[in-house]
C-alpha cells in the first residue's frame, strides 16, 4: 500500500469512528420555570413599563453561585436591541426547591431605531464563569429562553419634556452608548405641555460619586412644593409622583423643579483627583410624564 493510500485509509477510518467517539450533549433538567409579564405590552420607546419577573424553582434544583438574570430584547430579525440583565433581589444561592421567586422592576424602553414586535428572552448566567443554567421553556439553543413579546411604538406618542435651566449637557456611558444621563445643578427645571389629566412623574436617577453625601430633592410643580425625595449615595432609584389636576393647573404649560439641598464641585473635593469644575447635584437618567388613561 502506498503512503498516499495509507493516509487515505487512516482518514476514512477516523471519519467512521468519529461519531462513536463524539460525546452527545447532556440534557440537564431545568432549575426553574421563568415568566415575564409587562404592565403594558404596547410600549412607546423611551417610556417606563413595570416588569414582573417570576421563577418557579424546580424540585431538586440546586444553585452553586449567585446567578445574574439575563434579559434580552430582540427585534423581528432576532437582532439584539438592548438588555435588562440584573441581579434578582433574592440571590439565587438562597433559592429553595419548590419556591416561587417574584419581583418587579421599572424599565425604561431605550429610544431605539426600531418600532414593531419584539421578543423578550430570559436566562440565568454566572457573572464569574459565564456558565448558563437550563430553564423550562423554548430555548434558542444557547440556554436563552423566549418568555414574552411586546409591541414597540414610536417615541412621538410620549409627552415631550423640555429640560430648561439648571442642566449640564447630556453624557453617555463609555462602554454603552444606550445609557445616557444629565447632571443637574442645585436647581433644575423641566417644562411640558399640560396633559389636562392626572399624571405620574417618573424620576430615574442616582448619586454615584465616591465623594457623594446623602441628599434631599425637593420636587415642585408650578412653584408649589409637592414632596421631598431622599437620595442615598450609590443607589439608583426610580421615584414616582402622582400629579393631580389641581397641581398641574389650568395653564398650557407645566413646570417641574428639582431643588437639591447639596451640590459639590468635584475638582474642589480633597483627594478626589478630579479636574471637573462643574457644580453637580443629581445624575438623572430619565424624567417622564405619563398621563392616566
């Protein structure tokens, strides 16, 4: 047998033997059955929606780590638009077989260049090793499971807010251009056309500085104090304020004012190493007005 024939015979033998040696993927039992529900399935881009996450933990399930909840929003071509990955309020290392884990989150739909049907996928992964756990449901082959569908509507359906005095220019996160915010000064105003019906004012903000101290935001509507909002450093929050018809007034426009009891100039904070000369109050990710139906 020539060397060429011998090589060919070896290759053929290897191809025949390969299926017998190849390991089949092991189908592991699901550790939980997840569901996602939305307060509304028709969501204008840029608007808030309350999301309910529920996990029915399987009998015999165990967790060797504190897993992150993976939440992916995909367009009609299954292209990823944005995520809502987060740590559940009850760490997975404490989940017990047969237990039901349920909690709510307020999410703001990003202003994305897409309107139409979107699918929502869920999963559980380790932030340390990227290991994913099997769940009950329709998997895309990567231990990521379709759990819900929503309809994304144009941003123009929302109440338009004008950020007037007391705001620094908008900034975006270095590693995620979809995350945007504006810093306030000591006092910042927002105006919008009066919806002439009771409305909810959403404030999504935080105080992230290593030199930050607890603050109090006084919220005023048309110059009238409505309430005070405590701000804990390094804690991102979504605060909702119900605005009545009387508070909105009879005028065509409404003015909301955020007054801060404390501000700081980063470059003047000892040991901060910052050269930022701005007066900073509150970092605001979203402000939104939602008229009641």
